[in-house]
C-alpha cells in the first residue's frame, strides 16, 4: 500500500499554512485520498492522478513537490528528499499501472454515450499510459533516475503505527473546510476506542492471537498487522479497518508488561515507565531468541528420530532375510555417499582456508595502508594547527578589527558555498527527473510524427487522385466544347461557364478550407506560373489540365521516387565526376541540392579570374556597347510567365542587364544574340548570384554549344537542325514519313528549342530537369529530349491528317507532356544507342554541305547584283 504522512499547504484566509495529512493511494480510482489521521474513516478530499502532472522545484525547499490537476495545484512536503522522490516515482508507476489496466477492457455502450468529451479523455489517458510506459523503460534501460529505496519510517502501513506529526498549534491541523467530516472522524475514533476497552476480552481471544505466541519481535508484529489488515479488508476510500489499532493496543496490554492499564496509571514518573518497558522488551527479545534456537534443535532431533524410526520399522517388518539384507546394503551405500560428500566438503574447507589466509594478508596490507594514511592525516593536522596559531598571531596585531571582518566575510562566503553546493545537488536531481520526462515526451513526439507522416502520405494519395479526377473533368469539358460545336445556346453557355469557373484560381478559398495540404499554387519554387496566362482560352484549359496532371504524378511518386532520390543526394558529400553522379543528375536534382550542383559544374569548366566580372561591369558603365539597345528591348520580353521578370521593377531585371552587358564585353565576337537573355535568366533563378550566373552563361556558349552557334549567320544552329532531321528519320521513321507526306518542316518548331535549350517550351519542373543533364553532358542532351518529346506525342500526331492542324498542334504539344519521369526514360533509355561520335560526324558532314550551299548562294547573289548594275 502506498500511504503515509505528508504536509499539505493549505490556505486559510491570506495566510498559507502547512497541515499534516495522512495520504492513501486508491488503486481502483487512481485517486490520492488524504485524511487528518490514519484512523479516520472519511477522507477530507482527493486528488485525481489520471490527468495530473508532477513537479519538484528546488527553490521551494527540500522535500516540496507539486501535483497539478486541470482544476487545482496541490503543494505537498515530505520529511526528506528521498521520501519526496519515492512519492513521485510511486505515483507515476501506479498511474501507469491503472491506465494500462483500464485500456485493456473494452468500452461498453454506456461509455459510448458520453460523447466527444469521453473520447478526448480516453485519448489523454492513452497518451499518459504511453508516457509512463516510456518512463519505466527509461528507468530500466537509460538509468535517468534510479529507483529510490523505500523510506519505511515515512511510507507504508508501518507508518500508521506512529503518531501523526503535530504542528505548533493543535487547531492548525484541523480542516476548517470539512467540519462535518472532522466531526464524523472524531466520533468514530471515540466510539472505536470505547468499544476496544469494553470488548478487550473478545479481542484477546481472537483467532489471530491464538495462532501466534504472545511475545513477538518487531518483524512478527508487522506480519500479524499485515495479516489482520488483509483479513479485515479495506474500505472503498482506502482506510484500513480500526481493528489494526485494536490489535496493536491489545497486544501491548496482553504482553505481560507492568505498564498495563492499571499499572501504568500507578506510575507517576514517565521516565521510570519507559525504562521498565525497555528492560522488559530486552528480556523478552533475548528469551524469544533462545526459545527459537531451542525449537530449531528440537526440530532437527525430531526429524532424525523419525527417520531412524522409519528405517527400524522397515527393517523389523521385512518378511525375509533377503529384504533386510537389501536395507543394510542401502544404508551402506548411503554411508559411502556421505563419506564422499564429507571428503569433498573437507577439500572445500581447505580451499576456503587458503582463501581466508589470502584475505587476512590483504587485510593486513590494508591496515598498513590505513596506518600510513592516519600518519599523513596527523601530519596535515599539525600543519593546520601551525597555520591556525599563525593566524591567531596575525589577528592579535593592531589590525585585529579589520582581520576579524575579513574572517567573518570568509565564513559567510563558505556558508554560501555550502548552500550553493546543496542547490547544485538538488538541481542535478531535478535535472535528471526533467531529462527523463523530456526523453519520454521526445519519444512520444517521434511516434506522433510518424503517424502524422503516414496520414500525410494517405492525404497526398487522395489529393493526387483528386487532381487526376479534376484533370479528366477538364478534358471532358474541352472535348465536349470541340466535338459538339452546334450545341443549343443554353448548353453551350453552360459548358462555357463551367470552363471559366474551372480556370479561376481561388487560392484564398482553398486556404480557408484548411484541408488542402499540397495545393496547386499559382507559382512554383522558382517563380514560374503553374498555369501560364495564355490569351487563347483553349491553351489556358490545356495548361491547367497539365498542371493538375503534373501535381498528381508528383504526389504519387513522392514516396516511391522522390524520397529515395533525396536520400541518395543527402548521402553524397563532396562532388566528384562519376557514373553515379551522372545517373543522379539525369534523374533530376532536388531543389535543395540544385544550386550547389550547378555551382560545382560551372566551377569545373570555367576558370574564374579574380575581379574579371567587376572589370567588365566597369567597362560597360564607362563605354556603351553596340548591343546595349537590343538588350534593353529584350529585357521586358524575358520569361514573362515568371514573377521575378514579369514586371520592369522586378529585382532580377537589373542583375540580368548587368550579366548580359558583361558577356557582350567578354565575348565581342558574339556580343549579344536573341536567346541569351533567357539562358542568363534561368541561371539567375537557380544560382541567385549574378557573377556565378555570368560564368554559367559563358560555360553554355563557349563550352557546351559548338562554335558559331550564336553568330550572325547562326550557321551551326542550322547544321543542328539538319542533323536532328536525320536522327528523327532513324529513330522515328513513321513520324518522319508522316511529316514528309504533309510537307511539315519541323525546324520551324525545333529551332528555338536548340537555341535556348527548351526555355519557354517546357514547364518549369521538366525544363530544370533537362537543364541538369544539359549543363553536365552538353548538347547531346538537347537532341535526346527533342526526340523524346516527339516520341512522347507520336501517336497523337499520327492521328492528325491536315498540315494546318499539325502545325497548330506542334505549337502547343509540349504543354501536353505531364510525366517528366516518362520523358526522361524515353530520352536516356528508349533512344539508345546515341554515341557522341556519330553526332560529331553528322555535324561535320552537314556543315560542309551548308557552307557549299551558302557559297553558291553568294555567287548567285553577286552575279545578280552585277547584272542589275549593268542594266541600271
């Protein structure tokens, strides 16, 4: 039983007073009941522990702790710090046992009727069960706060034998808030005492006293009290029956002491009475010990006699000599066995004697060591005495008064140091207790976080399905609008309204709903519009369908593809060229790693000259470049679907201007070409630093792209278009034949793809994935993705049998690409083999042909000019 006396801080008017109370833990209700004394029948109150928290603040004083319930805070004080820690540990463990036992029983129908409040309380109880379970595990495994030894003098049923600790005034301990309870307890105690004196003969003749001798030591007295308490049982409020007190008083009266009721009344001197009782206790204790030893000896003799009697009777009752001979042989075997055991014991005795000899020698060595330590201590004491005498002499000089003040100050400081050491010990104990609580809460939080993660994954799957359903709904609306142009006016108006409603993005309404955890926002991480604001309504609808499909694919692949990819990137420390890095870059760099990887790629291929970029900026400020006007014209037309460049006052517009001007001075052969503004803008969005973006632009133009790619004639760009047509004929022969049948020139569409590396052609997610591989591997990636785009939409293009419709479809068909993973697999797996050597050979061959055609064209032009001059 968890019970004992504690001081409880009560409030009587404006004055706070401590009151001694008997506390008892009710394991049926998980309540801590408190009485004025251990003999009371009715409690003064109770503390509900199932939803309470515990705290021990060392600044309040030693042994003081608090129990906070949702309605009130109780301040209690134990007799020592050990008792306080024991109460805290036991209350937590008992509460865990109660909550754990309660959670095993099913919830009945009557409990289900309580409503949401009971469900919330059950959730809290479950959380507390888990928390206390973690606390037990921490005690067993991590040893944050070891189990405190039970203070038997202050806790337990034995503490009820001692009188309640009295305060300075008798009325101070009386509860003024519970007068009726106080009256009931007082009347019950008086009636119980009276009944004890009137029926003492019955008490003495009870079964419990007949089973045990009259003279008992302290251990047997405790067993008798506990047995009587179990037989009598406990009341519902946790109070023991008063028979425990009757037994204690009856045993004291029936022990034969001269201090009985009649004789004690004759004693005048209390000290004589105490001495007589102590002498009687000693005498009885010694007599009891001797009786016990006698009983043990008699018991052994009785057992030996019974064994001998049994054997003799078996020998006499044997019918034949053969049986008697067998009994004799059995005894002989027992004697031989005992002889061997005796030899083994003698050998063991010799070994123990040797061990004892070794230990005696070790003890002698320890004694010599102790003697040395004592001599050292004596020498230190002599030194201390000499220093003390010297100090006394110094204090006797004329400055005695000042030295006295210094000594007093030193003494006070030493006292403060001692107090601080005590506070440090107390705070260490409190820190251990709080660390255990924090560790438990951390584990609980980890479990809740894992549950939250699972719920988020389920929500993401549902949201992906929702996005897919919404995209299918928009596709149906688009098909309905295209397939049935002659709808009635009411139906056509209804379809038009539905399309306009679907194209509206009400972000505020989604935010107010609160359940859309991953909304399709208006802008992505780099500021690109997820649904570009096209002028053509059909394009707007296609853009929103594509945004929903991309979001659905991203949510579905988040746990399967994105998370393992991020884990692999997180495991890579320093970047070095390798096959693994190449495969990871082709799969797409996560947003949090993209800037670091791009900086590494640029720094590998461009040797940064110190202050080179700043010198180019100074040059552009002092002298105006011929391409400055063209740069200013192209700045407002750069990435109009990105919020960082959509306005003339955007922050990245000045940075883009400086990057382009610096490049025009850095490479005078090119100066500026339309398309460089888009390349530099993408570099600025990812790298953020304008100098690094400048070197990225240099890397693209001078290292990745062939020479003369951005010259005035764009000769190498035209060569790449012819090379691309050759690859298209080889990799996609059906599609190329379809284009030739309807006289479709794909270079009208693909020329801009190669010039600006798909900027303004693909959505931002797929575009940056293409750029990741393009910056690391070069222009071969552009050929791969250009072919993959046509293969991705090959079946759709083959269904169109009109040249005008084919051109219209090719203008926006890149917006129909919704699965970036599928496009990446086509580019790097389905189109293999794709050797770089073949690309170089095709470029050289078509360059010779194009240069010959240009030379012939120049000759024709010169002849024409000469002829016109002669005629003129």
